[in-house]
C-alpha cells in the first residue's frame, strides 16, 4: 500500500475501533457492571479474525490490511505508555511506604506460586506441541511463569480508578504489588529472549538499565522535576510550552525503558510517579487522560485482537487444556496474593480484595503473549488460550472484588458509591488493618 492508501485506511480503522470500544464498554458497564476497559478488550477480539474475520473475512481484511498493523502497533505503545504515565501521576507514594512490606510480600508470592504452576504444566504443554519449534523446556517454563504471574497493571489501574480506590491504601498497595510483579515478569521475559539468541546483553540491559533508571527517577527525579510544578503554579495552569516539555520527558522515559528491553509502560509510570504533585498533576490528568482513554488505548486492544484466533482452540482436548491453564492461573495468583496479604497483617476482607484485583491480567498479559507469539516462543493455539485466560481473569476481577470487599465497604461508608466522581476526594478511604 502507498502512504496515501495507508492514511485512508488508518482514519477508517480508527473510526471503527473507537466506536466499537466505546459501544462494547457501554454494554458491559450497563448490563454486567464491568469496567469500560473490559469491554474494550472484548471489542479488540471481536474486530480480529475470531469473529469479524470469521463472519466477513473480505471486509475485515479490507478494513485492517496487513500493512497497517505497524501503524496500529506504534499507536498502541504510545497509548498504553501515556496511560501508565497518568497512572503514575495519581500514584500515592505515602500509601506505598506505609504498606511496603505487604506490597513486596504480595508481589513475590504472586510470582512464586504461578512459576510453580508453570513448572508443573509446561512439560504437558510441550508434549502437545503448543510451543514454537526449537524452544527448550527451561525457556518454555520461564515464559509460562511470566505469563501466568503477570498482573494487568494498566487494567488494574483502571479497575482501581473505576471502583473508587485511587487514593486508598488498598488501591496503592495493589498497584505497588502489581508494579513489582510486572517488573519481575518482564525481567524473566528478557532472560528468555536472551536465551533465544539475543545474547546475555539483552538480560543485562533489562535488569541493570531498568533498575538504574527507576533508582535515578525515584530518588533524584522529584528534585529535578520540582521546577515544573513551580512553573505550573506560577502560570496558574499547564501552558502549551510546559505540556510540550513534559511530553518530551515522557517520550524519553518510554524510549529508555524500551531501549533497556523492558516496556514503555514502565518508563511512563516511573516518570509519572516522580512528577511534583499539585496543580501540575491535576491539570495533566485533565488535559491528557480523555485523549489517551478515548483514542490511543483502544488501538492496543485492537492490535492484540488482530493476532487472536480463538478458532485455533477447535477440539474438546484443546478446550480442556485451556480450562486447566485458566484454573491453575486463577488458583496460583489469587490464593498466593491473599495468603501473603494475610501473613503481613491485612484483615481477611482486604486480603481477599487484593487477591481478586491481582488476578486480573488483561493488558500486560496481552503484551507479553504478543511478544511470545512474534518471537516464536508460543504457537497460535496457546496464544489464543492465554488470551482467553487474560479476558476471563479480568472479567472476574471487579465482581469478585465487590463480593469479597467492595460491597460491604460501600455500605459502611469506607468507600464511596461507584458513580462517585473519580477526581473528588474519596469518602473516608479504606485502611487495611496494618495501616489503621
């Protein structure tokens, strides 16, 4: 396709993507009490070969030609990176410090148990030829461990936002544990990629480069970025020039994490967490969040959906494999995070709420398995099974959270109503036992 033809295709694609994501988001929110993001995930799969491509293959190919996927990919990375910057902007470091012990315990437990499940499942999955040719047992086990243990960091942030947990200790603890979880999973993935031919330098860049960037931004970053906050206060708003400076910093942070072998989302989140609080962060959310949520993030869900072929799970045997993966993933992640939270002083309801939230895998799961598919680590059938696992565990998160924690907390006034404006101060907040 020529550049002009790609441009024509892009605008039509975006019209369909935004309309489908908003419509499906409204449906799941209105009728199933699910966050908007869950509908967007489902819309992405619907627009791919699993449904749209199955019912109208010629039309689907015309709307999403192969040549346009690279454009969607870049837009998708910009979307999730910018969204995670906004998540970082709203992150409460004081809550993290107050619950650091629990966050670390929840995170490590939420990784250890899934890796144990991966050790048990991988030989069986390899015997079914679900991994790529030439992938060794250790590589397959590490990849499955990373895929099962990862938490849907951006999706978790959306659920926390929509459930009124943004400024609560429970929300900050879950986000903190999710961040540590995902950093570990990405480090494991980098090691797998290195063992497949990238060389040890790939793993070293991910571990050392990412660690140094995070250490620098979270120690010296707040002091270096403080003048931006004073600039905003002096002007009484975020001017176009100031916004331009911040966008440049975001792009450099996303580039640093991508170049290190991790992912742009971590660069965005770490920069956001280091930004000075006050007028600056309030205005940044007001100016950037609607654009990121309405236009950019849906691009990622659609790009992932274009790679999902649920028709590959075309027998009762493969459906059984998918169910085993799903059950093992839910039990390992949810129970381990619940147990760790209880052992570090959280009450039972709070611990169950944390376990329910940490079990959502959505966006980050889709990112990591897309990489696995592109690198030939997993085959299309296993990819589709893991997509199903990502969607189902994310679908479970909100209603399960409401059952084990949210409903009683709202009745007692610890949490505000679900339709409460997320920019308002929360109603009294939730305080886990260790923080009260």
